[in-house]
């Protein structure tokens, strides 16, 4: 089956603009998580959505937001972009129902954002 | 809070050498542990996992054992290949934490012919 699809793969924005990134999870997966990857901070959890509700949230400012649609597709938005927002943004999906943690997250290829 | 610490890279090895990448963690309860690999320009791929103490995860010649007594999950491979050159991430997921993984800082591996 198809993997996790992220669009766009690359984009360039200027400071102060906003950006929206999209993620289509694996068919049947109801949970989508977002991560930011930078050389300095590494991989950091942004938030998780399950059945259109935010289920978990990382330690990022309110400029970072997300949502999930009824078909499980998710978008994340970053407003008032700063230079430090330049990063690879990764989306991951899983079934969403596993208290033991045995089910794994499958990651997309990422959206690389450059802020000038 | 929960955290993961990996040995710093880069690690440079010759082909067919033995690989160890150390990973230790701090967490309450019984987390699940993972190794992910990232090739240049790509996302993360799951390499192996372990969900309880003494579990051994293995895949493509790589192995790691969940050691609760030493809070470790070291990655090993007996004979590396040039194609193993990538960045390796150790990660944990706390109980009932769903899609939230805590990652180590990553270890870059370079294998020379």
C-alpha cells in the first residue's frame, strides 16, 4: 500500500510569511504526528492528531498549528515565519490504537522549508 | 522528562568492520524503543524495535537488545557495508504516548570501501 505522502517536498518562504504543509497518511491509519528536524535541535515532536482531535502537543510556540480532516489527511501551518523555522518537517502515521506502543510510526519523506 | 542519549558521531568504519552505536534512555515506566535510519534526502525508516525488557529487535543484520537494568538499547552489526552509511536515530515511546517519539541526536555512520 502507498506510504505517507507529504507535499510540497521543497519550498522557500520569506520572513513574516506563513506556510501550510500537507500529509496524507497510510490508508487506514488514523493518527498523524508532525516533527521538526534541524541540525541544532535534532528531531522534535510538534503534535499528534487522531480522529480530527489534537491528542498530544510538543513544546512549540502558538505560531505552529495543525489540523486533521475526516479522511485522516493532516495539515500543519506555521505563521509569521522566522529564520529559525527553516527545517525538514516530517509527518508520521500509525493506526492510532495501541496502548502498548508496539505499533510503529511510518514516516514520510518530509517537506524541506527554507526561510529567507 | 523522558530523554534519549546517543553516542556522538560521525563514526567512520571500513567495510566489514563491527558496528556499535550506544544508546541510553531515561523514562518512567516501560517505554518502547526503536532504531530509525535516515538516508540522505529521505525521511526516517524503521530499522528495528523492542517493546519490553530483554526483547531483541533485529533487521538486515542489525540487532539491539532492550536492557532495562542499564537503560540501554545499543545498536550492533557484525559486518557493515558501504550501503549502511546513513544517520541512525535511537528513539523511545512512553506508554500510551501514541505518536510521540523522543529521539536521540542521531549518529552519522560513514562506511569506507
